[in-house]
C-alpha cells in the first residue's frame, strides 16, 4: 500500500506550534512566506520519496509474482511428465494391471517431492488408470470384461442420442469443423501419433455432443468417459484402429450433412459397441471397424 510521509505532517504544523508571531508585522509575513516555501519543498521531496518506495515495492511484488508463476508452471510440467510416463508404462504393459505404483519410488525417480506425485496419482485414478487403495497406495486398475461391456454400452446410448439431437442443431460451419478435425486425425493416423490423435479425437465427439444442447446429457457423458480414458486410449492404440476410426467419422459426417438423425445415431452407437467387443476379445482380434 502507498505510504504517507509522517514528516510532512510534522513540518506542516511548525508555523503554528513553533514560531511565535513577531512584534514586527513585516517580519511576521516574511517568516510565513519562507516557512510556506520550505514546507512546499519538503512536501515535494516526501512525495518523490513515497513514489520511489511504492515503485520499489511494486517491482518486488512483480518479481515475486513472476517467480510464483514460473514455479506453478514448473509444477504443472512435472505433473504432466509424470502422467505421461505412467500412462505409457501401463498401456505398453511395462506396468501390469494390479501392480502397485510406489509414491516414494516415483518421487525419487523424478527427483521431486511427493506432492506433484500425489496429484498425478489422483488424476490417474480419476481417468481409470489407477485405484487408490487405503493403507496400500496406488494400484494399477484392473478392468473386468463386465466393466468394458457396461462402459461401451452406456457410452453408445449417450453418444447415439447426442448425435440424433445434434443432427438438426449442427450448423454448416459446425459440420465443416468436424470435417477439418477428421482431416487432422487422418494425418495423425498416418504418422501413427496416438497421443495427439486421442486428444483431437475427443474434440470430434465433444463438438456434436455440445451441439446436442442437453446439459445433463453432456455432464453424465463427460463424467463417465473421464473414468474410462484408459480403455479408449488402448482401443485407439490397436493396429489399424486410427485409420478405421477416421473412415467411420466420415460416414457420421455424411449423416449430419444429410440431416439424417436416425442414421447418425445408428453409426455412433454401432461404432462404440464394437469397440467394447474388440477390447474384450483381447486386443488381438481382426479389426474391421473403428472404436470411438
């Protein structure tokens, strides 16, 4: 906060508290003039000093803010790195389902405190990669065939219904955007870039689900999908899956352009249901259709 110079207040009171009225009236007025001039000079000096102090504090605050911003960014970068390493290890099979992920070991591996490790574990648990077990810690989650079947069954119903609703509400610009996203996915598929494919793949579905304009549907869908991200990523990682996903998206886009809600719903539902069946067959089945 800006500081007020106390000296100014003290000096301002000098003519009234210190100097006595001279007998000579001319001397008295001269003394008042000199005193007012001195007080004016002191006020200017004090104002400049106060301005300097305030600027100094503001600079310090700015430096502290920059430092805190950099610290937060570094913290977020560390967490993202931890997420990436653990996800890759789980999907590749380096970390087996049911095995324990040690918080101290991860902290030692990255040379950091346990706080960002703990935050990363919580996010991984929310996305279905880990399960936090009391008195045991983080364990790589095991999905049963029933988990897979139920997830894809509900997902297909929600997304199919969203596609039907969106069919009449998507603008031509929205459909062009879907096509642009799918073209980008096609490029990433050729590069075999699963990580970026997965992120942009989510954008494709999010666009028409948002266009359905049903907030409750969107909330339920997002909550469900967030807890099964691992399954969806694994599905897209299967050989040939990304290319087939792009082809199925093209059919869905055609249905949207034709404003055929029934066909759009059927395509989206069939697509999701098949994805669940392929995962339950052990990831080694011949792929004839993409899983979204």
